[in-house]
C-alpha cells in the first residue's frame, strides 16, 4: 500500500525519484526500494511522508489512492531547502520536514454522473461536522445530495454548502453557496467571497484577505459589520472554495438610503403635479 501511494503521488506531481528523495530528506535509492516494495520505511519516515503529502498516517498506509476513482491530487510539495544535506548522504531518519503553508499535497475527491460529468455535491448544515472528516473520501461524498448547474463554467470542481448565521447579510442563513475549488491559495485576491473549510472553525462563508506571503494565513471578513475580522492559519485550512453562485428561497431586502427616499418623494411630487395639470 505504501509503495503504491508513494509512486502514485510522485508521478502525479511529475517528480523524479531523486527529487522526491530530496524533499523527504532520504537517499534516492531508498525511494526506489520503497516504491518496489523491497524495503519498508521506518515510522519516522512514514510520519514525514504523511506530513509532506498533507494526509493522515492512516490514509498513507491504508488507502490505495491509485485505485480510488474520481480522486484528484492537488497542490505541490515545498521547494527543497538549499541548506539541506545532500540526499545521497541523508539517512532514513531525518528531521520531520515542514511543508510550506498551503503548499502541501491535497486530495480532492468528487463524484460523477452516468455520463462521467462531475457532480456538485451539497453539504447541508446538518452534515457540516461530518464533512471535516469525510471531505477527501469519495464514499462519504457519494451519500450527499448532488445536482448540476449548466450555467457554470465547465472547468474546475464545484461544491455547494448550506451556510448558517447572519455574518454575511444580506445573504441569509440557509442559503446554499456554490463554490469552485481553489488550488492555488496564494492566487486568491483580497475581498474574494469564499467557503473556507478549516479544522478550527469548520465551514464558514467569508471574504478572504490573503496574507499567505507575509504571514502564512488569511484574514476572514464578514459583510455584517457586527462581526469582527479574524485570522486563520493556512496550516489549519483544509479547503477553500471561491463563491460563484448562490441559491436561496429568501430574496434580499433592498436598503433605502436617505438619498433614495428623497428621490422617491421627489418623483411622487412631480407625478402629482402632472396629474393636477391634466
């Protein structure tokens, strides 16, 4: 299982065995031995692999990603440290690597219809807690409600989330936000409305301000001024979905400013004056 996962992830990222060895801090010959099943990695190396790939140790040793249909490998491994020792002289028990925030390998699972078109899976409020554990599991996604929106771009993977709370008014609680999966977090523009899935806060709908380059984190803002912005570390984020559409049974209420009210009153006065002259 480990050998197939290591080979699968390496090929998905278009890395040579030497490049993978350098990123893991081990000898190239060990990568070949692991992939061919001629050697078993030590526990410390297994932990390093899991951290590097951004998956759990349990997934690494029990889930054969090469046989999982409808699974995408997203993201890239961090660049090698120029000060790191040469891989040929590295041993099989290096210090745990620290992946660049937001740059770890991420597994994106999805489902397809009978014509092999990707579905939009709906995550209801009642399923939000379970999604944190099952977001990368296609079998979990299979039991979620599914639909398609033909007006959306055919590029990208979409998912829908039923939001709770009034932090993003006038978008009301219970609204379904349809988001497109964001692969490159550093590309998110400030103020972009997104569904952010994190281990700390669960599923939230906020405007994202990108601090990846300066602080490896995001600042999340609400449209409702009664809610204060707050930071979330990139390491705590599991997924980000850029909002592309929303579905709601509640129509937003138009806000009437003093200028708008004055304009309406003036229009009424003009209409009454015309009626009097008639």
